[in-house]
């Protein structure tokens, strides 16, 4: 779809949603002098509030699901469910909005003058208690989420911190709607409290109830504003990215990308339509679960994504991308655990993407994640680098020719623990410490570490990671030095593109900053993209504003360096 048209549709959706919220608030004001508490408009507006909120959750679920599925039967089922959720969600919101608008028109045209005051919406006691409980629970989650977003303390609800910034635009609507529901259930006058046995919280004082309503309104506005910060920061992230690219490639860097190539790329850094609807899965060839490493009881597999047509006519020109998943060196997996939608996107542009497994340290996860048991063992960082290095040798002997990959143009890409391994391998490829680990036939053209840890002494001298490097910084100083990426930089290193969120409490920005300074300190190119209010793994849901900006500059970085 044309970028201008899709942006227009996206803004129409945004405008319609905000207009419905304004209409809902005005409806609540209209009902102060309505005819009776059974007014059809009253019921319609209440139902719309509940359906609007519920459908937003449905749309969020569809976007998350769309990013997790890879291919095959599960892909068809998953995509069908995902799109069905989206269609149902948007359809219900649209129909409910139209119905509400119609009822407002009818109510306004037929309204009779009356001094009778409307009671709060009349619903039975059980349902009211349920709605009341849900509203307060959502507000409580909102307050807690704000703390998680604004206070980047390590291990303080990291899972919640990962999700919140990626769905922030939806959260704005959720908390505005939640506020309107509470206000709708709250009586406005003293007489309401005395007459209605369903009066909310039994507030006996006009002043107290007025302050209560004002407090709820202020809380809703404040929560919605804070959740808008990740979206409002988008222009600043784009400005920073533009400055980074100009510093490396010059003021006219876009002139290095021919029009026949740029037509494959995202036309803008952020498109509101993609935020609502998601980035579609691109068409490419996919082969799953290819055994590439077998030693003793250890078996490691890879997935490969490659173009359906000759990559020579595409931006990638059959360049190879090695993707290394994250997971704190102890959990995680290829495929679902490593943004398969991005692998498809890049393969569709002519890149040959190898999404690989590597051995992980032992970890008793209690079945809370999908990490295959066969990849877990007493593996150290040396083992992980060796296994990935073994794959580079198989690229040389087998996989490059089998999938028409270009060994003269290879990129390594990974996030979190995968970002650390990407940095260690990419910057240490020619380091004598890792001599013999990697293929000499490969030419690295770039590394792409996302939120990469840096200091080995900080991370691997801790109890939970102490087995990843034998000994400690005193007894094994060389290993701790060599597994700190910033210590590995050399003049022969490829350029780097780094993703970093300012609110990342698991891998604070100081890590990527140290890597950037080390690379630029010897005169090499490093582009570090900063995403304000982003936390860890904020490229996971690819429709969000951070991931869109990231993808826009990623595809251009790859082309300019391939």
C-alpha cells in the first residue's frame, strides 16, 4: 500500500478513536439532564466503553501473535487467528461507534427539557462489582506500569517493562476508556447517592464525590500522558538516527541508494497505519530445523530464510545474515524466539538469513519458556563462540553454495545475549585469542548488536552467570578481557549498527556506549540508534514506533555496507 494512503488511513483510525472518546465524554455530560436512567443512549455508551476497551486488548493480542509465528500449519492458523482478531476488534469498535453516534443524534433531536437528574448507569449488583473490580485493577496495573517505565531498576518487573513501551499507544486509549467507565459509574449529586442503591462507593458527600471524580479524571489523564511519552519521543529518535547516519555516510547519504533499490524499503521511519495493523509477513523460502552441529549428545539446528527470486536483483544481493537469538545465555531459541517476521522481511529483500541455535548454560526454568532441553548443558562462552564459529566454517563448505549466499558479504546480528555474542564474534573475528574458531573465507561487512552487554566482569562474575567463564577476573583475567567486546576492537573490524533503549534496566545504555566509544576511538564506523523510553527487547513487536525506525535504518545500513 502506498505510504501516503496508509498514513492517511492510520490517521483516520487515530482520529476516529479519539473522536469516539470525546463523544463518550460529551454523552456523559448530556445525561446530566437526560430523561431517565434507562435512556437508550446511556446503555449504548456504556456498552461502547466496554466493547472499545475489550477490542483494544484483542488487537494487541493479534499483533503479538503475528510476530511469533514462523511458517507451516501453525503459521496459517496463527495468521488467520491474528487477522481475525484484528478484523473483529476494528469492526466492533467501528459498528459500536456508529451506533453511539446515531443514538447521540436521536437523543439530541428528541430531548425534552427536564430538571430530573440522571442516576448512574443501572446495572445489576454482581455485574457492577465485576466492572468496578476490573476498573480498579486496571488502574492499579497502570500505576505500577508507570513506575516500571520511568524507574529503570534492574530485575524490577523486566517482562512488563519489555511490553509496556511497545504498546504505549494502545495503553493511552485503554486508560482513557477505563477512566470514563469509572466516571460513568460514579453519581454526580447527593440525591443520586440517596436514591440509587447501586451508587458507586456509597460516597455521602457532594464535595467528596466531586473531588473523587476529579481525582479519577486527573489520574486517567496523567496515566495516558505518561504512556504517550514513548510515542511522543519518536521524532527525537529519528533526528538522532539521521545525525548518526550523516556522521558516517555524509549529508547526502540517501543519494548512495538508487531508486530501484529504495523502492523495496520502508518509505518513512514511522507509519501510524503499521502501528495499528502490523508489518505484514513477507514472502520468501523457508527451511526449518536443519542440523548443523552434532557432537556427543549435543545437536544444534538452524532455520534458513532466502529469497524466492534471484537475490542479485534485490537490495541484499544474496548477502548472508547470521542471526543469534538472545535469552541471557541460558534460554531462548531460533524461530519464534528470534523475530521471524524480520528474517522473512530481510530474505524478501534478497538476503540469506541463517537463524541458528547455540548451546546454553543449564537453567531450571520450570517449563516457563519454550527453550529446547537439548540445547541446554554445561556450556561456557567459549563453547558458544566455538559452535557459532563452526557454523561459519560450514557456511564456507556447504550452506553458502546450497542457498546461493555471498561469502564476501556477511553480517552478524543478535539481541541481548545474542548481541553480546554478535559483538564478541564480529569484533574478535581476527583476534588471536579466537584463532581457528572462524572461517577465513568469510568477509564480514557489518555487525548489528541490539542492546548488547559489554563488561564481562560485571555480568559473568555474578552468581547466576559465573559458570559462563571459568574462574574470575583475578584467576582468568584474559578470558574476562576478551569477552568484553569493547576490548576487542581493531582497525580491521566491520562497521556496527547498534539498537539501544534509554530505559533498558537489564542492559543499561552504558554498555553500548562503551562499545561505540571503543569502535569510534580507533576511527571505525559505529551508528548507535537511541530510542527514548524504550526498554529491553523493544524490537519484539515489530509494529511499534521503535521497531519501525530500527527497520528503516537497518535495511539502509545493510545495503550501504553489503
